[in-house]
C-alpha cells in the first residue's frame, strides 16, 4: 500500500517542515505469522529461547507478562486464572494474532487447558491457543511416542499433578525425575549440563520413547539436537514444544533440523 498525497512545505526563517510525506507499507515484521505469548512475571527463560527457536523472516513474537508468585505450588498457580484475559488484552490491542500461547506448564495442568483457552478467548475470541502441555501432547503425537520420561524442577505436590495429567491423556509415564526446586528464580539458573545429565539418565530407562522437560524456566533449546543425538530418542521441553506448536498452528511449516527432530515434523 502506498500513500501518495502531495508534500506540504512550511518554511519559516530557514526552518523547513515537511508533512504529509509519501510512504509505502508492507506486511511488517509479521507478514507470515503474529504470535502472542503470555509470559510469567518470574520467567527468565522463555523469551530467550523463543528468540532462538523462532527466527524466521515474516514471523514475529509479541509478549506480555502476567503477575505471578515465583514460588510454584498449586495455590499460586491457580491464582493466575483471572489475570490471563487482561494480560492477553495487552498484546497488540486491536491487531489480529494467529496464535496465543500461555507460557506456564504447571498452571496449564492445575487450571486445565480448556480453562486457559477460555480465559485467552475472553480477550481474543476464536484465536488458536496453546500451552506448554498442549504443545507437549502435540509433540508426542508427532514423535509417535506413548511412553514418556518427564523431567521437572517442581516439588512433589506439583509433580503428582503433572504425572496424573499426562497419564489421564493416555500416555504412560515410564520415568519421572525432579530437581525439587520451588523457586522460579533458582530454576532459571539450573545449567543446561544438569538438564542434559538428567535427560540422559531418564531417557535411558527401558521402555522410554521420548523425554519431556516440563517447565518454561529450564533451558533446552541450545542443546536439544546434541542431547537427542546422544540419547538416540526424541527430546522436547515446554519452550521447545511450545515454539514449534505456535509455528505449526500459525501455518509455518519450515523445517529447522538444527533444533532437533521435532522441528522437522508437521503436526500429526
């Protein structure tokens, strides 16, 4: 689109003020897809990993932060529900979004995915929605995996909900491991080598077909391909699966094998 109106010139004492200058418009930085993400106020990691995983021409990610307690337990997770819609409303008001993702794995299971989607659609009716656990399920289907190993940083009462939620969807949790750390600020500082070691231990257990690292605070993007090659089984995480699912829901099917097996797969 172009604006072709004539330029107005206002000359006053040697100062020239040009208004109504002509310009052209294109699709902007989101010509292919516009992705909105609700990020926890206490999250250190998801934006960093999304910048790594979604670096494609014409695809843009827009975030808004939701207030939460950095202490992760069922009560603090459930407390976010009424804040979801107002936070979504902050993302490019008045502009269409292709996908909205809610960036908390454990809260998505405490609240339930459908509840999260309902809160998102209060602000964005009809938009495609996802959460980290929604994306993980889509990844398991893309892998063709039913027997899963799960790694989390959570305490026991949250871990119990995670395992029950996954198994209620028809998957078998063959192995479960946790760093047992409640504070989001500490979780964000767990180094990738610790995550790698835990993945290799859990993933080597008989019967495991894929490993899921549950928590947007844990880092996997930079090591996903290497640890997957070392293990010989597919690996994904909350951020890793969520970025992939956002792309696929938005109709972006580019293969990015540098990020591991999942990023070469379509939705099942």
